[in-house]
C-alpha cells in the first residue's frame, strides 16, 4: 500500500535503465512524493529524475519480470514495457484511493465534505504533475493504443480521474451527496453555510464526466446522475412539505409572497454554487412543488383580488402562474368575465340615473372609465401580455355593443359616440383646449375600435360633420382633420373618402365666393345682400333636397339668380339644387320701441322669408304668409314656432298659428341680447333625422352585402351556399356584423336579378 507519510525521504539515485525493477521502485518513490508531499515543493533534480526514469522504463529492451511473474512470455520490447508501466500506475492509484476510502469512514457530514474536497484538490493537482512526468508514455504508448482503437486506455491525467471515479467515488459519492443535501437544507432553513464547499463538490462531480466513446470529451452524465437527480428529489420533497404546511396556516396572498422568495432563492443558488445545467430542471421542480401543486388554490383567490382591486397581489399571482404550462388561461377567462360585468354594470348605472335623457358624454365616459381602469391593470399587473390584452378587448367589445342602452336599438353605441364627437368638435361656450381635445379624440377612438357597426358611426358622423361645415360651426379645422385621420388609420381610405371630399368642397366654395365678389365688382354690380354660397357635391354629402316648395324673398332671389348665372358660366352643364332648409342669415330690426340699438335676428332662410313679409305691413294672415313663402304648413309651423316663442310675432287671440289666424309684429319685443338666435332646430327635427339615418343605414347595408357577394362570386365562380355566407361575413365584419338572414335575402335578390344561379349539390354559380 502506498505510504501517506509526509515525512521527507531521501530520493535515491536514478537507476540503470536496464534494471527495470529498480526503475519502477524509483518511480514509486517519486510518485509518492508528488501524491503526498507536493505542498513541500518539488526540486528540479527530482522532476528530471522521474521524467528520465519513465523514459528509461519505456525504452528498456530487456525482458525482465517487474513485480512478479512476467505478463508476457518471450520478447516484449518497449511496447510491452509501456503497457506494464501503465498497469503498474493503475495498481498504484487503486491502492492509494482505497486508503483514502478507509480514511473517509472516520468523517461525516460537513467533516466528510471538507475531507473529500481536500483530497480531491490534492489528487487532481498531483495528477497534473504525474501526467506531465509520464509525458513520454502519453506521447508514445498511450497515443498508439488509442489510435489502434483500444478501449479503456486514457492519458495519464484522465486515468487518475477514471480511477477516482471507479475506486473512491463509487463508494463515497452517496455519503458526500447526503452531506451536501443536509447543508443545503440548513441554508433553506435560514442557517449560514460554507457555500464554497458545495461549489467544489459540484465541480468535482462535473470533472468526472468522461465520454466513454471519446475520452478527450467530457459529459455531464456523472454529475446529473449523482448530483442533479438526488438534489432535485430532495428539493421537491422539501418544498412539497413546506408549502403544504404553510398554506394550512396562512392566507393565499402570504403564501404567494413566500413562494416568490423561495423561487428567487433557488435561482440565486444556481448562480452561487450550482452548475448552470440544473437551472431549468430545478426551476421546473420548484414550479411544480410551489405553484402547480397549489394552482387551484391560487386561481380561486384571483376573483377576490379582482373584486378588491389588489393590483400588487395580482401582479404576484401573474408572475407565479406564468411559470407553469397553461397557468394563466383560467385567469384570463375570469378577467374577461369580470371586465364585461363591470362594463355592463357601469352602463346600467348611467342608464338608470339618466333615463331617456342619457347624454352621449356620460355614456361614452362610462365606457372609457372601465376600459382605462382595466387597461391599467393589464399594464401594471399582467405585464401588458398580449393574451390578457385580448381578453380585455373581448370584454370591451361585448359591453360596448351589447348593454342596457343598446337594448333600445343595436345602433345606439355608434350613434352616441358620433354625437359625443359632434359635441366636442362643434363651437360652444365650453370649448376645451386644443391639446385636451386631441387627447379626448384619441380616447374616443379607443371606444370606436370596439364598435362592431362602424357603418352606423360613419352615417351619423358624416351627417353631423356636414352640419358643422355648412354652418361654419366647427371649433377647429385642425381637430376635424385630426379626427378624420384617426378614422382613416382605423378603417382605411374608403371609410373616410367622402368626409375628406366634404372638406375639399368647403375650401373650393371659399375660392368660388372670392371669384363671385370679384365678378360683381368687375361688372359694377353693387351687392344688396351680403351672401356666401356653398357648393356641395351630391355624391359626397349626406344631404337631401328640401321637402317643401319655397319662394325666396325678392332680394335673396335676385342674388341667387346672379350667382347661378355666374356658376353655370364657369361650370357649364352642372345642375344646382338649392338646399333651402340649410340656408341661414341675419336681419336687422328698426322697429322696436324697447331698444335704441337695433336687434339682429339670426334666422333660417324660411324664418327670414316670414319676417320680411312684415316689411310691407305689420299684420298678416297665416294664409298670406303661406302664399308669400310657398312653404308647406308643416314647415311653416316649425319656422314660426321659435319666432312666436320669442314673441317677435304675436298671434291675435293668443292661440296657435293656423289657417284663418292673424299674426302681427310685436313693437314691444324685448331681449337682453342684441343678437337673438331664432334658428334653433327642434327635438322633432333631430328625431326625424335619426329615423332617416337608420333607414339609410339599412338600405346601404343591403347594397354593401350584395356587392360583397358579387365580388366574392366573381373571383370564385362557384361556391357552396354556406361557404359564401361565411366568406361574406368575413369580408363585411370590418364595417358591421351582418345577420345570416340578411345575407340569405341578398343572395335571393341576386338570383332573381340573374347575377347568380343555382347549381347541383347546394352550390351557387356566378353569371357574368
């Protein structure tokens, strides 16, 4: 057995190379010094002596028995002596390592770890020296053996590792690993440990991984089997026991905090003293024991956290459950349901408090408030995760399109959104700052994104935009342009094409008015009436011709005649249709006794015609006014209603106006304002417009559906009935959600018109 004594001994002289026995004895003496006394140093004479002895041993040609019977008969040569030296080194290492095994039995736990690490360090350092001293053997005999494909032949350093693994590691590794696990458990229980000990054990286990197929390569097989596997088993057992006990004694929120700390500790443990190879399986193991095993408990708590807006705790739960497969899906479903209910409740609340007088702003603000609240939650608690954003979008789409307010009409959301936009973009005494207006318009687009019936919004918006432009009632051209740009970005060019053309018409009209004034000045024609004309393209403006005949006052009629001649000369062949119901103007009074300053009445063209009749005389019959203006009784009554309410005219006898009634000018008219607005559209007019708009929407939808069906069939030529319906829904969904029944009706219409034909097997064909 090799000596472990550290007592210095005199190194004998290098023997004669022919004396193989003496040479081996000399080598053993040198190897002992390297293996057991290296810390005392090694002089150059010793180093060179051993190196020379190895060379001599390998190159001796005598067939001499070394340490017992000859292993080979007859002539062996240098090759056989190299093999003999290799085997002698193996025997030496086995004896040395067996002595270490015996010595290890007197150590346990941390003492065993310290002993193992100390001997491992001493052994591997010595192995490097011996490897270098046996360089001649490595270079010749070992290389030749490996080149010839011999198994279990290694360079001298690798041989040391193989022997450590086969002799010492095989018997001691289990106890060493038990000591490591006890140390780790101590640390998990809050005690301070020597982390470096574990790190060195890990490194030794890794170093012992040799690829049997190619000894020059290393593997992690030894480390994985002897370290990773028991470490993961112990970790799983520890955390299963701890977490089971903890959840019995603490609230779920406290458990999440505990789990968060434990997971961070384990990740830190990998960085401090474990091998990176364990990172993923350790994470998986901890996720199972700390999260997956308690996932039902965590998910059940999620609704409580949502109800109480516990943002920080929801963020903690999100991070935990995101670590396991499909951990978040139940949370997303609960979140979507919760947001939908919150949105429906918010709408119901404003519906209950506002009733039929529900203001568009109140409604839209209620929708936005819910979206803003839960969008913030997605950002802060759920890391802006796309899937949670999708759940938010699904919920918002539901409560925006199907809520208490929409019950009275599915078009209510887009209609109220369009009306709120009109309120914002219209001139008013409470106009907001431009920056704030832009921000509000951006928020409105958030609601617009969720609206399914975007064609309804388009119809109402275009009508309201038309009114703002015609009456020069926009608060800001920049804001109008910005809103159209936002709609274009959301829905494309086609959606906003007509809106942009309306703007162009207004600009063209401004230039046209300048040209008209220049024209009148050029012919020396003084303007009796200060007039401005707007030319609106029939195909772009959502406007209809007046529903009544009308005879304009003489001065107005003369001005219109002059402009018509000018326009037709400039644009030959175009037809002008006068939209009297949209015309307005101002007239000054000179008759009121109550004020020295004349009043200015802001009136519609119909009201102007009525009042100008009273320039001739102070009293007129209802029938005279009908005859003079050519208005229908219904329109005349509407125009008179505000005039009479303001007491500019008075009905004799105080009754309502009508056939046979006399109206007279009120010389005692009073008003706190000098400018009096009589051009106030009534609620009836607004309701009528809503009905007309909704009717137009239905008609337009039929045409859109028919054109989509024709477009699809033209491209496909043949198609199954059900497939055509599905494809039509997909194409139209961006504008509105079509009903299957409506699509079927449109298909029947196209069949009747011979655009389509029925084929066999429920198939439809396209007729060119």
